C-alpha cells in the first residue's frame, strides 16, 4: 500500500489545482449516452481516510451529482469523501466501514432529472480496520502470584486480578478484582491486598483524567460484573456479589463510597436468590431498572430505590448440561444502544450469545420462553462440540468462555472471549442472517502480552470489556496479565 501513497498525494494536489483554476489535466464532460466504467483503483486496500485513485471513463469532471460509494457485503453503501475528478480519474478518501473486509467501489452520477447512472469495479477493495492495543493501568506480570493491588499514578499503580469493569459518565473506570474458573479447569489468579495477601475481591477506581487509581475497598465479598446507572439524582455504580441478596452501590453524589445493600424478595422470589449466583448487573436506560441473568438462568430485575426483585423469565439458558456438566451458567448482560430494550447475554459455559426484548414479554410464557438464540455454533452442536474459535456468520461462530460484553454507540457488540485470549466483535445493526463474528484484536488461542496492532497484540484471559461515555474507546480487563488495556479503533 505504501508504494501508492506518494502518487496518490501527487494526484490529489493535481486534481485540487484543476478544480481550483480549470487548468492542468484534460477535463472530460460526462456523456449520459455512454456507460460509467471503472478500470482499476489503487491502493487495493486500506482503512478510514486512505487516499484512493479510481481510474476509468465517463466520470465527468463536474463533481455536481457525482458520488463514490463503498458497498459492503450486506448491501450498505458508505459514501466516500470525494475530492475531485478530471473525467477519467477520481480522487477520494475511504469512508469509515465495518469489520466486513471486501467491498465494492461504485461511481454514481445523478442528472438534473434525478436519474442515476452507475459503474461498479470488478475487483474488491479490502477494508482494513486499524485496531491497536495499549496498556493503561497496571504492570504486566502474568507469573507473579503475589502481585499486590496498590493505588497511585497509572505509571506506578498495580493490579492483582482485574476481572470486570464499567465506566461512568466521566470516564472513571470501576474495576472488580476476583479469581475465576474456565472450562479447561484453569483457576484465575486471585486478588491480593496491598501486602500481597490473598483476599476475595478488591474494588478499584481509575480516574482517566488525573491518570491515577484508588483502591476503595480491599477484601470485599466476591464481586462480579458491575453497571453504571445514569438515572438523574441517583447516578450510581452497582456491583453484584456472587451469592445471596447483597450488592454494592456506589453513589456518585457520595464520591462513590461503597455501600453494601440487600435485595428484597417476597414469597414468589425468595427461591430465586437462595442457592443461586448473580454474575452481572446492567442498567436499563428506559426504565432505570437493574437487570441480571442468574446462574440458574432466571432473568430478573430490581428497582434501585425499593430494591424489590421481580422475575421476568424463569430460565433463558438451555435445558441441557453446560460444558462442565452443570445445570447453570455464568451469564453477562448488556443492553443495545440502538435498540435500548434488547438485552444481549453471553452464556460462558454454553459458549453462546442470546438476546431478549424485555419490552415484549407480556404475551410470553414466563416458564418456557427463553428469548432468541443469537450467536454461537453451540446452539446447533451443543456447548462442548460447539466451543472453540471460529469467525464467520453468527450461526457458525465458535466461542470459548465468553465473559463480559459491551456496546459501542454504533451498535457493535464487543466480547471478552477469555478462553480464546482475544476480543471479538459483532455489528448487531446488520440483519441476523448476514451479521458476522470477527476477531477485533488478539491472536486466537495464543495467550501472552504484547501491545500493538492486530498482527501482534496478545492477551491472557481477557475477562472484562467496557466502553467510555461517548462510545469511542473500548477498555479491557486483561486478567492474567494484571492490567487494564485500551483499544483504539479507526
């Protein structure tokens, strides 16, 4: 690609000067009696804002009514940045696309009667998403079993077992630390206090503006994936405890001081909590309720003010044993930003992802309805035969111990595929039969630590993912490496 960069820039300046003063290259008018033809383009691959030259005939030098599109495999046409044309050459800039790699280049011209003429290149342009990883907080020491969790500047602070994360509306990162188990029997390294002594959990806040972290509670009860609720007057982070009724509420108005609170159950909901576990909380922006899928599969929610528990569905997980032969699942939830009542949930031990619209449950059978199968070969082959790593269409994709999930504002679902040591992504705005699972970054099934681009970056049991307030940055809790990392995506 680099060998075309200088000619592209030179052509850019020539085309711009032609558009400015009418001199230079021969300027060819558009002839509606002849077809628009694309003969070649270069470079043949690149990412957002890559300069591209399209050569052919009958483009027309007048850019009024002239457009260039990059059409992906879902049929979506993305308008390119048109710089100029002399009739036989067009200079443009590649638009922002998705993880769908092969796209068609189309040149269109619309006349004064609103009739459109188009030409399409025979060859594909290969779109490259530029994703890089950098370490934000912690020191990567995967084999140091006694690494303590100590606050301080990002350059000196350390973490011992970052597990799950969430960001508030000011981009503070809330981190829960704990150990975990995988389907292969590996036990995640346990958290340590400031003396290097083993504890159940630690709660940490990382301020991305001041670049400093604070341990707000050592030796908390086992905590799992938190959520942030922006409910006016009650902005809070909610962190579920593993078992029982308890959870931590961190009110923004109280400087996020942790308060241990209890859910309230009634005769119909008491059995939901007893002998059960809650692995994830997620706030719904529509009703301001907190939702969770329990270990035994119940979809529940509670009101943050009254703390009363309500059971919406009795069981959304499959009615078969999971990959470890058990009848339950660690399940991680998130609501879609583009369809705010659509709850997506990653079922770790079943190696699959489901979804359910919580606004459309009134006419569903609470005892039998399980929502909708969304992604994972395990829906067809079962949680053992269907696990592994494979990108592709939703029904063909394979996961291994998917844990926390999160959304960017444009509807892309990021998945911490912990057993495969990589981060996966799905564009949920695409039709279900055409949407795909892609590996955003990380070398599948190759654990390690390395910052950089997709060809070299490595993770070691990434367990948590979260997005900043404007949806532009994805943070990762890289558990075994003991660090928080950042994905920069262009």
